[in-house]
C-alpha cells in the first residue's frame, strides 16, 4: 500500500470534491470509495465524504494496488520521447482519448500503454494505469506516465504543489489588448451544460499566464502557462477573455466565428478550419523533478502537422 500526503489549501469545500479536483486522475467516485473504506485520513482521523475542510489539514490517502482488469491491450502507435525505469514521456496525438470511460473501453492511450509496457502504476485505479495527468481528447502534446506507484505519488505531489511547469501553444481568435498578462478567474461546471466548464464565482481558483508570440489577421499565436490544472482551463480562460481557441466548437471558437467577416475572409478562415478540425491547442513542454533521481527534467513535444500547417498558412503582421 502506498501513501500520499496533501496539505489542504482550501476551506469550506467537501473533501471528496477537493481531492477529485486536486488529483485530477482520481474520479469523485473513486475518492468516495477511498474515504468510505477509511483509506483517507484528515489529521489522522477517518472522515465522511461530506466532511468540510477548514484549510491547513494534513490529508493522508492510502492507495492499495489493484489487480489487472479485462482492458484490452491494443497495438496503438505511441510517440515515446523518453523512457526509464520510473516514467514514460510521450507526445499524445489529437483525437486520442487518454483513458477508458463509460461505454468507451478501447482505442484509448491506456489501451496502447498496456500493450507496449509490462508494468504501470496502479495509483489511479484499474482503468487508468500509469495516468498521472490528462489532456483533452483533441489537445495534442506532452504527457508523463508513471511506471511505479512510488513514482506516481511523487509526480502527483508535484502536480498538486504546482511545481510542474507546463507550457502550451494555442492559436486564438483576435489579439488581446494586453499582449502579456494573467487570467485569474475561478472555474466550475457550466450552470446549464454539465458537459462544459465556465468561469463561475463558486468555482475553484484557476490562474493562467499568457503571452502573445505572433499576430496575424484575425488570429494570434499565444503561449500559455497554466498555474493550476482545472479541467478545460486554458480553453475556458481564453473564451472568458473573448479570444477563444481557434476551431474550438465547444467554447465559441468554431466556424460560427467567421460570420460577419467579408466573404473573402470567410473563405480564408474556413479553409484554415478545414486543415485542423479540432481546437488549435498543443501541450508544448513539461518540466518536473524526476521522481527517483531528483534531476530537473524538461521535455518538448514538436508541433503536430495540422497545427504547424495552419500557422504556416498565416501571414504575420508587421
């Protein structure tokens, strides 16, 4: 059994919700299961899933290794950037779901991982072996996967402590008035569409730093540094700024944005859209401390062909 320690940095929030948000690869159902089986202690005491945190408590999570499941191992090609005894670093393509879910038990990154690797960590549960963090299905880029439980816990601690440095590139609509800045806006479930997220007062704190790299007509290339790891954070924050990610149909960056432009401009933008058909968002680099050696490591995932092709079609502004 492995143990993970977390110091609560929030108050007036249920412990099951807090842990599900803070350790993004653990579902709320999984967290509740841990809590009800007394595998979660707050300052040494067992609690209920509804326990309200006061802030500052020490939370201990006892994670028991789970046995194998009937997940199918599939020969899915993986772009491996680095591998050692503890971790795998890979470049996830757009269109690949990270782990199985309800009604979706095949064709995921996990199915490919269990085909290519004989041992993966069990911390995130039997359906998510090795998965320390996630990328959206249609977001490409860098991911780190854990081979051992100890490596997983040490990496998860870094993500929770926000010491992992993440850099993304996105093509977004328009150019913000401030070319460099910070978006500090809480994110929670959308009040009407539970499949989406939005900026809401009752949401979890979310912070994103951004800087415009290059300006084009109607679009700009932006570098993004998420300081927190909320679901859909970058897509939600850019939409909140009024500059949604190009081709992001869910958060207002899709084809409907071309309305109102001159016919020639519409044709040009639709042509660009046809080259990508997914949100123009890429996880460019990841920097963290190696869980065993303590070495500071940084890995970069080159831009995929669809996004680099779109950018190459754009004319930079002077």
